[in-house]
């Protein structure tokens, strides 16, 4: 059966797909693990073609610009040329769900109205999956299970081409940086962003306490954040990067850790195996937290069993360094109420907080990370 399966994977995302791609990749890896000889085609935005290809999960990667009707029309015609086993829409938007519908794919798998991000989209699916999982990766995995996968999610490994590793190494030599931490102050919503002045203060802490320089990554339209971080960084001399995705992946893989909000660079860093401290404000780490599954090249966490829940996750989801406020569920990715936007939670891959640390300070978890980095630096020097 596996040799006959032909899946069309829909994730034709726009600018936010860097954040969603790792969570979707875990579910696609579940399909690939179950159907190693099958033809799996992944649709994506041209901007993310390289990222999808670097996972080596898809047999082919097709790109479509969903804001261009001519591009969508050509893709629909291309889809119609093949008899597909099924289409899976991990994104749950009209722009991703309509292509297999108009392309004549007979079986179309997607989320039910209880999980969907845009109203009415389930009308274009034949299989509407009402998910029970809390984490987005596991929700995606339930779609893979409906398609016939043995496991909803599986590990995967992102490959960074040697050319980008070389480019990143040259960049670091030019900046006279050996060991470094990456800070990612940006985000799709400004309400998800930790104040840039605090990232600047963090640059000083890393430089003064550990002698580590920081690389501050920022994206289009975030120049003001970079300026604010620089202004608050004192004499720590951070380096700022706003370049291409390939070298960024190389920087992320080589970093001692990354500190950032619930955004694409942080989730990408975790997929590359980099330790991370995630600062959560309006979004829920139980749904978006980065410790749901380990990448293939990292030591796996303990599986669920008699010894209790998987390491790093409690009964109700990832452990929180600070439970800042209760949440009222109002659908996935709910925009935060005004009073929620100023609150921050820290979700960390670092060791637990030291006894007596200020529970209300995001620097508490960062202090634990500092201790761990100091330990690693000492081990490296000896």
C-alpha cells in the first residue's frame, strides 16, 4: 500500500510560514516514516522553498504565490494532471484549502470548525478532523493519522548546505566572533515581542558575565527594534543580521542558544537542535511551545510510560517558568485582549530556576541559562 500512496501536502503559507513550517514538518515526517517509498508533494510559498527542501521530507516541492491569481490558476491546472490519493491541509486557510478542492482531489483532509483558523474553510474538505491534542504539532499529526500514518509525528533533520555554513563562518570571522548567543526580538505581532530594551540589557549581561557576543536577528519592517536593542546594549557590541535564510540557519545551528519570542527563528533554531529560551506573552506555550518533539539529531526525550510524562511536559503541557495569567480559550491563535499583551511567560530549555529567584522576572529563567552556559564554557576551556 505504501508504494501506491500519493499525497499532496498543502501548506501554501505567506510570510508567517517560517514559524509554522517546523510544526508541519513533524507531521509530514510521520507520513514519510509510514510511507517511505511514496510520492509526497509539498506546496509552499516561493520564499520558503529552500526551507522545505532542507528537510528532505517531500519528493517534490511545488511553489505557488497565493496572492497572484495567475499563479494559483497554473497550480490548479497542475494538480488536475495527477490522480492523488489525498490532499492534507495543515494550514487551514482558504488560500490553502481551495487549491486541492478546485484541483479535483477527491479526498481532502483538514481541520474541523473547532480547530480551523478561518471560518467556513472546512466546507472544502471531505475529511474534517476534530483534534483532541493541545499542541499544534500534535494537531497536525492527527491529520497525518487520518491519512493512514502509523504515527502522527516523527523526527526530522534539517540540512544546512555547506556553502551557507562557509558564508556564516566568514561573517563571524569578519565580526571577530567565536562563541555567541542569538537574540530574536521580532515577531509577526508586536504584542508577542519582549521589549527591545530588555534584549539590549541581555546583550550586556551575556557580554559582562560570560564574555559572549550576541547576534541580533531581525526581519523586514523591524529596523526600529534593532535600533532600540542597540541603544540599550551599552558597550556589549552586538552584531545585527537581517540577511538570507540559508546563512541564518547556519548561525542558528552554531549558536550556544537563542532567546526570542514565539516566532519563526526560534522554532527554526529548535528544529536545528539549538538550546532555546522562549518568551511567551499572548500565545500559549502549551500549544506553541518548542519542546513538543526533539529533532532527529538531538538526544530524544524520555517517552511517556510508567515513569510519568515525557520530560519537559507536565500533564497539561509544557512547564512554565511563570504562570502569568489564566487563559480563556476562544479558538486557536486568538488575538490577545489588551490587558494580556503586557504579560510575559518564559518557557525554557535551560535548567530550572535557582531557589529564591524572582518568579515575576523573565531574567530568572535566563539566569539559569547563564549558569549552564558558564558551565559549558568552563568545560570547553579545560
